[in-house]
C-alpha cells in the first residue's frame, strides 16, 4: 500500500511540474491564461475497518484549473490588435457563416486576402450588424453575427443638396455705381465661394457676390443683392443660366437698423435668419442647375442655400455691422469619391471606416460573449476555448455593457503568468517529487530487509 501512496505522490508532483512548465512556456503567449493544478487526498475505508487508524491512500489530481484574471496590456501600432479590459471573449469561426464558434482573449487580428479580419489561424472575427450611418446595433445575437470585413472599394460620391453660408457685410461699404458683372470686381462689394459636388463627385465652384444697394434710393437702406455663379456661369433664383447683363440677383437681403436680418416679403424669418433659398436642380427637360454642367452629371435634388451654419448656432447668422466683411460659416454636405484612409475601433467595439473625402461609415461592432463559469470552458489550443455543459451557454452583448469589458484598439493582452511565482512553484514541485521518490526508496529498502530475514 505504501508503494501506491508514494506512486500517487510522484504522479501528483509530476502533474504539478507539467502544469508549471506549461505556464512558463507560454509566458509570452498573447491572451494565455495560466493554469493551476489542484489536488485532493484519497481516502477509502469499509464499514468493518477502524477509521481512527486509517492513514489514507495517497493523492489525486482533481482539476487543472485555468485562472482567468486580467493580463497586462501591451500597446502596438496596429489598429486591428484588440485587447479586452474586463470580462468577455472574442468570438471567431473557422468558416464563413459557420455557427461553431471558438472563443478567445488573444486579439492579434489581421486582414486576409479578402479583407476579412482573422486571427493567426485564419478564423474569422465575428461582429454584430449596425446601421452604417449612426452605428446603432441592430442585433446582439450570435446567430445574427457575421465575419467582419474591411471594404477595399472607394467611397461613393455624394451630390450637394445643402449649402450653409453666414457672414458679416460691412455697413460702411459704398454701393457700386456700375451694374453687376461677375468678371469685374468694381461691380460688387464682397464675395465668397465654396466647392459643391455633382452626382459623379466632380467639384464645382459656387461663388456668392454681395452688392450693396444705393441707400439714396428710397427703400434701399440696409439692402443688399446676392448674385451667384457656378464655375463662372451666372444663374438666378431658378437656377437658369444668365449669359448677358443685366444679371438678376439670386436673392435680396434686408437688414434692420441693428444690423440683423429683416423679412423682405412680410413672412417671419426662420431661426432669426433669412429664409433658405431652394435652387432648382433641373434635368429631365426642366431648367435648373444641372443645365450648367457639361460632364454628363446632374444635381439629383434642388440645392438649398441656408443663411446660417449647419448646426444653427445663434451667433452665426448674417449681420450688417460697421466691420470688415467676414465669413462666419461656409459649409456644404456633398463629397467627392473617397479612398479608404483608416480604420478605427472604439471602446464599444464599433468599427468605423474613414475615407479621404471626410466621410465615415460604421462597418459593424465587435461581438463579445461571456460565460457563467469560465473555468468550465473546454480548451482547444491556440488560446481558444469552446463552450461546454460546465461553462454554460455563451451570453452575447455589446462591449462595455453589463459585466462585459471594454475593447482597447492597438493593444494586446499579455499572458497573465507571473514568472516569479512559477519559478517558486517549480522548485516546490521538484522538492515534492524528490520527497515522494525518497518515500518509494525507503519502502523498497524495507521490503529488501524483510526478504533478507532468515
């Protein structure tokens, strides 16, 4: 019996050595979780034996339990390197569309030849679907998740539909004495311009000219005319090109004695500024701005000119003060063709593609899952786990919600192995092995002595 007890001790010490050696071997493995060998004594007795004199039957390994505490973060320059701070796992699948998921904390992801986000084994990182414009997650179920893919195509152009312009017109300006002509600077007081885009993403210069009306004429006090051109072609309020003088203004501004916008048609102004002006798009046999284009493109919708900034800031409305001409706001909502400029992944796992034209699109949200019992997960190698009966079903959710942790982009979670502790454990396991070996040797000596009795 003593032989068996010593042998069980040797087996336990060997198991402890193996676990410690495995931890040390993986001290630099990204996302690795250290293991701990857990032991229990072996005790057996019958109803006819005396429990008071029973010494026990040795030791057994009850579990090699992984320890899922947080590893330290190592920061990198790769935005596809992801680390989880807190509870949770990434979900990956070996094949596109597969529902057999593997879970991991190792976030060293990269792109494959088809621009899918994969790990070193080629498994696809799963993401939840989101609204491309707002980033709102439409589902947090693993059954609706799909492999995240980074687009390699160009961003689509967007035709201008709204222009936002605000300014201060100098009340000290002298009204021109010559009829307006866009090619003669003496015929207007100030001008500004912005770039607008047609349906093909080609840029065009929209220029606004401000002409002060002669205050000597009754009713013209604090009044300005606004003319406009598109690529040097003059057009009026209906968007129709004007080729000969006199050029009809696009609109007229009237300011009150305080230099603030005043209604010219008897209707209240919107948001304390001049009412927006809608310029007909034209095309399809109708007159409008599209007729000024020569590249086969159009303006799909009327272009609305708003006399404010895009957010409607109270102090950014047109004014007429005794101050130099100043542009307070000049924006538009069109965009040319964009090239992929970068990928950003937020703490909430939202994946955003940025384009060279200033556009951005939400591509998805990195899927995260948690388990009721992480130690019940089944190891499958390559720092991956599978769900089991002991772990419970995976519970999916958005990063940062509930008990799920946040995602750190351009970072990796290092192994949580404490090398100093492991070296101490290694020495302890070695001493245990030697002690059990000595017990086995003593048993052998005793039996040899008994055999030599005559």
